[in-house]
C-alpha cells in the first residue's frame, strides 16, 4: 500500500500518519520531520520553517529522493507533507515512475481554519518527535514527554500568526493538488473533525 496524506496545518496528519504506518507496517516519509532535522545544521531551512514558508522544491525533492533510496519502497509507504504543490507532485510522479511504483490512495484530512488554529495552539512537541495536546492528548506529567521525559515545547511555527500564514500558503499552493489527484481516481476526503480514532477508522476503511 502506497499512500499520500494531505491536509492543512492542524488537520492531524502527523498523528494519523503514525497510526497508519504502525497498523499497516509501512514506511513513514514525513518531509516536515526531515526538514526539522535538517534545520539544526542549516540556517536557511531553519528560518523558512520558523516563518511557516515552504522550503524550495529542489531541496525538498532531493531530500525525499534520497530518503526513498535509503529506506526502499518495497514494504509500502506513506508520504506525509509531500507533495505540497503541483511541481512537487510532478517530480514525485517522475520519481515513482522510475521505480515502477504506483500510489494507491491519496487521503485529504479536511478541517476548517478556526478548528485548526484551536488545535495547533495547544500542540506541544518533544525533540524525540512525540506530539501532545494540552487538553486533547495531554502527557501524563504536565510539560514532560511520556516516552523520554524531556521538556515539551511549542513549535515556533505553531504561533497563531505563523499558522495563519501556513494556512494561506496551503490554500494557494497545496489545495490545487486536490484537482490534480481527483483526476487520478485515487483521491479520498476524510472528515478531520472526528476524534483521532474516528479519523483513523475512516482512513483504515480504504486501506486493504
Ligand atoms: P509539517 O510538519 O508537514 O507541517 O511541515 C513543517 C514545515 O516544513 C512546513 O511549514 C514547511 O516549512 C516545511 N515543509 C514540510 N514539507 C514541505 C514540502 N513538501 N515542501 C516545502 N516545505 C515543506
């Protein structure tokens, strides 16, 4: 099973991606996670991430290409946060064609802006990549990661003004992918307002 997960900031892509890859034993490719690692040694990437801007296509495509090579695609995979615009989608098509691999499903987790802002405002993350919400998914001990005990922090691109910019970028750059993937017949809309289990149930019903 090879799938793509689309959705605006705050839709719960990261949470659902983790559920999907665990339950269906496929590989998780998250460009957001890859770029958060890369930002530690790259000031330009760091600045773009902090301001909620997209990282240039050449950089992201190169990172994805290398990651696909390194991890392999045989077991099946989930692309989370990639592609983010039409150019990336076309590059992805070329990459997959060269490997003779096809996408089986494209999921869009749909959610309105106000709900997204509410969710993101409460999001807290750990450097081990665990993610929490102060009310919806709180850690056992306030401010500490359940897995490694480290301090939880707010991502700096989760501040409200940055979330607004990320949403605008999503509307302009990423939403055109909906039409692109609708034409393939692989596109499925998931109601992102349901709780975590409800969203996962909907997604699972499309995964054979
Ligand atoms: P995410 O974790 O998917 O919300 O991504 C966090 C940030 O990483 C985004 O706001 C962008 O700055 C950057 N990013 C992630 N994926 C991409 C992509 N496919 N193209 C460009 N920038 C990306």
